[in-house]
C-alpha cells in the first residue's frame, strides 16, 4: 500500500525556517546543501526546500514500490502531472495535482 511518509515545506529562507522548527518543536535538521534541509524527529520525515523550483505550498509525498504504476494510477484517477519523474538523492519521484487542486508527489527509494 502507498503511504504518505514525507512532507516538504517551501521556504524563502531555509536556514530561518529550519532554526524555527528546531527552536519551536525540538526537531532535528540535516543539511543537504544550500537549498535543502531534512527534518528529523518530527513524527514524519520532512524537509525544508528553498530551491527556485520548489512547491508553493507544503507538499505531501507518497512512498510507493512501483513509481510507473503509481503514475498510471494518478493519471487514470484524474490527476495531472506537474513535474515528470526525476532523480534526487535517495530516489526518484514525480509531482502531480489532484482534481481538487492540491499538489502532491510520489517517490520510490533508489535501489
């Protein structure tokens, strides 16, 4: 079964957002470069993204074991691909918009 297992928060200042999460909630932060921090100990894995192509709202990310199959199911259910499959450290994913307008993503771990 596919499950939400990651949430990304867009930010205009990754360092300030990450510092806020640390101070306010005690979450851990792992830096993955100038545009991205991972969040730890938040109850669900997550990240803070300040890259130019970041989502404009928090992004729920679904983990799957069949990325191509998930993409076919998303399209068949009326979803629209907003960012085709791409590689990132640790895996591969695509973004889509569901019929109600929420942007989401589906990812698979790198084998």
